[in-house]
């Protein structure tokens, strides 16, 4: 269904969202010769837009490049009511989506993550296994120029990473030595950051500012790795397109979307296949807004699970202070090293499942000054002493906890708040379970042990960092049964044909690993399925 003079927004495939999963699908489908149209709420950003090489990089990271849209408040953003949530939303609207601001830690889920019900009696088993997804992990590693060292004994065997591992920081070496002395698992980090020129990517300069956008174009953001290929194959990308709802035919099959442009004009895109790639918050929001006589509770919501089982990856940090300078502000903001020692259920901890640790740079002076002190706010000379002790002399373990999928954590629509286009604002309802609280506390204590073993003179932590909910997941889970899942194992909606969902909302459980590699692998798998079934449709 190519574009026509009467409607320029016709296509064989319509993709909503130009972030990680949308770009992966668009590339695969356009390379297969399919006519692809993508609607993206945000715009393009050039590497020179990012402030990592400027003196104000930390200041802008707290506003213009803040990952929370409520704080960032850009023209492409929509507000989110997070007053009922203990974790705050972290996402980005624009070509590249959250890859613009992610740390690019590139981790596969563990085989156990797909079988939590069978192994631990919690969550649910996925309708697919690690082995089914492994070939897609392999392909995605190549597409994202992943740097790393294969052979991690905590993971299944895999091919060598496409690029050599990034340099290990001085503080990373210290922490690795301490971890080994404790007999705990640790491995050099895998990252979607180029260690040498590769495609459109330049080699990493170890600036330590990845979380604010990479100014040198070394981080694998899909505006660099995928969209140029899509456009060269004839795919189309419309920016500033704010989708209100998805349309369907009399049989309930998806056939397009209603959207507005920055000038306020409303348009309809028409397609044979519709793919939602708007993240776990945006996808649930659009489906719940797509009400009709056939779908009074929202499109594809026959199970009542659209928006339910929200997972947010509770996060915190343990900080180790060293007496000598280690230049710990330097290095890729991805992971220098990571540990899966406590990533699976242990009988003696009082909780199920586990946490992944990753070590990155310690940041600049503003981050040091603003990091919450265990003793409360400090001022004057004490503040200067804090920054001096922190800057370049600290090791920072980031602790990512797996939270379990619970229907009491969910997204719905605000009855009174609207965005700039008059669309309902999503509301987040999220509370940490007792299991998550115990898991976070336990892992923070173990992380402090690790830092002290590495030679730190002291180690501190805080209970929860609510502004680091980078990974909203699970609001449109996949499964075999329509009564307890939203999409099937290929991401197609059970009760709305020709509608596919490919972002993190389809995850059955959240793992404790950074989810980008898994989301991308699932999106590629779904795109392969769409290509294979093209004639049938």
C-alpha cells in the first residue's frame, strides 16, 4: 500500500515510534522490500547538540537532557502523572528514542529469566526460551557494534563480540581485583559502544558522558546505526507526529493511526500492518486511548492486561571512596565491569530472583555535590570536602533489581490531564514490593563489601534512587493464551489482527539485566515473522 497523492501517509507497514525496537523492525522490513512508514513524536538530534564536551554538560543533563520527560519538558514530550509511583519515568521522545540517553550497557537475559515460574514459583514462564532468542541476540550484537569479551561463565556460550572490548578503567581494575578476592563473579563489560570505527560510529573517547547523548557518535544510537539504512531503502520517517489512537476495520484488524503534527493539523495514516514501538508507557497509553464499539476498554485489551504488570527495575548505587586519585570520572558510562554473582535466587537471602551490578564512571562535581548524603543535606566547607573526596576517587556500583510482574503496578489514563494535543496523560501506579525492598537492601550491603575489598576506605549507599526508573517494562505481556496475555509469542495482538507490539511492554518478566539487547532481539524476531508471513497477509 504505497503512498498516494490523496493520502501521503499510506504504507504497507506503519511503525509508531522511532526508538530502539521501531528502528530494528524498520530496518529489517525495509531491507526485505516492504514499504515502511514511521511516525515519531520527537525530532532528529545531531551529535553536536549534546553537551558532553562543554563545561555545562552536567547542568544541561539536569534539564535539557534529563531522562525524565516531566523534568525535561521538551516540546516533543508528554507529561506523565507519576504522583502514585515510587519510581519516576525515564524515557526520551526523538529519533533514536531512549538510545539517545541510555548508558549502552549491552546484556542478554539469562536462561533462568525465561522460566521464573518453573524455577522460583514467581512471575510466569515466557512462551519462548533463551535458545530460541539466541540467534537474534547474535545478529543484534552485530547491528549495534557491541564491544566486549565473550566467554562469561555465568552465561551460555556465544560467538565473539563484533568489536574488541573497551578499555578498562583504573577503578574497574581495582574493583575486579577485590571482587575476585571475595570469590564472586565479575566480568569485563559488554557495551553498544564502538571501540574502533564501525559503520557510522566513531571510536569511543572515554569522555564519561554517555548518559547525556554521545557528542562523538561512538554510542550505538539507532539514529546512527539503523535509520540511515531505512531511509536509503525507501522507508519514510515523519517527525513531530503525535499519535492519538490506532484505527481498525470492522473485523477488528488494525489499519492505521490518527495523529497530529506540530501545526495542529490532524491526519490519518493507513497501513496493512501496524507496529507499536512506543515503550511500555506510550504503548499502553495509545492502546487505552484507542477505544471503540469493538474495543470499549481499549484496543487489544480483551484480557484486561493492557497497562498491567508494570515493572520498573528498582535501582540504587553503592559508592566506595579511595584515598588516592583514580580518574574515576573518565570512561564509558556503560559498564566497565559487571557482576551476576547475586542475579539468581539464593536460598539464604529471604527473597527470590536477584540483581545485576555494573560499574561506570563516578561523574563530575555537580553529580558529587547533589548525590544524597546519608547524614542529610550538607553545606559550605563540608560540601567542598564531599566533592573533593568524591571527584576522581570513587567507585560506583549501580544495582539493578528485578521486580516481579504484579497487576497492582500499572498504567492507566488520567481523567482530567491532557497533553499539548489534547490526548489523555498516562498515570503510573507503582510501589516496591517487600521482595524488591529486601533484594535492594541485601545487594547494597554486598556491594559495599566489594568496594571495601577493593581497597576503599569507606563505602556508602542509599536505599532507592527513584529518578533512575530507566526501564519501564511489561504492560502488554506476551503469552500463548489470550485470556492472560496481550500478544502472542511473535508480538501480534490476540484480539486485534495485524497489530504488533515490539517494545519492552511485551516482556513477561524483567530480569535484572539491562533490557535493550532483549528488546532489540525480540523486535528483530517479530520483523522476521512479519516478512515470513507477508504473503498470507
